[in-house]
């Protein structure tokens, strides 16, 4: 029987679906370092890059039996890492924007009771709602609002029209506003 390092990716995936921990370890060892380097280039923070890649591999292990990989494993892992990074960046940006708005609120002599807890709760709600957007809509939204790409750049990157990109952002903002409007009264006194 060949060593796991000699198996092709698709064979390792088959073994992984059968709960083979050594196949999982081989996939991890084969791709972890390059994914961390890729994430580091995007995030600029080694710890955050490690965390993102760990989340990707944890997700793969947890979903191993229903995992469907079309195309190469490396492409799948890069895309999964990119999506985690975009979600991480969106989360950080939402937190930053919310913190800025809280600062402005406090500077205007308003009192905010239990602000840290409220900020964490709202941050979690916003991140959850962004994560619940349909995948393509979320991807367009994050590219526009987090990566700050133009609609033309998004259209080119995702092979869609700029009109479709605009509509996706409009629809995502409409969904998020609707879902978050009920919370805003709770978080501001």
C-alpha cells in the first residue's frame, strides 16, 4: 500500500469521506503552509491568516462526508480560504464602521448603556446576517463594500454584467437593512 504522500488529491478526498484521519492529515500537510501564505498576503497578519486556514480545515473535517469538490482540491481550498478571508474582512470592517458610528454617537453627548456588550451583540448579528446572504450575493456585496471594487471590476472578476453586480449589492443592502432595522432600536438608548 503506497504512503499517503503518494496518493492523488482525489484519492485522499475519497479516504477522507470514509473518516480516514491520515488522509486528512496528508491534505493538511500538503496545503496548509501555502494557504497560510496566501491568506497572509491578503490579511497582512500571520495569526489571522493561521486562524482563517484552521477554520477552513476544521470545516472540511466537519463536513467531510458531504464534501463535494468539483475541480481540483487545491482550487477548492483556495476558494474556501478566499471566502473565509472575505467574511473575516467584512466582519472586521463592519465592526470598525460600527465602532466609528458609536464614537460619533458618544461624541454627540448621548449615553450608551452597556456599550461593549451591545457592540459585540450587534457585531455578531451583522456578521451572521451577511453570512446568511445567498453565496453569489454575499460575494458581490463583500467585493463592493469590503474590497471596494467598482461594479465594472466585480463584473469582470465574476464574469457577470455590471448591472447584475449593482442589482446584487442593492438586493443585499435591502435584505440587510430589513433584517437589521428591528435590532437598531434595541441597541440605542
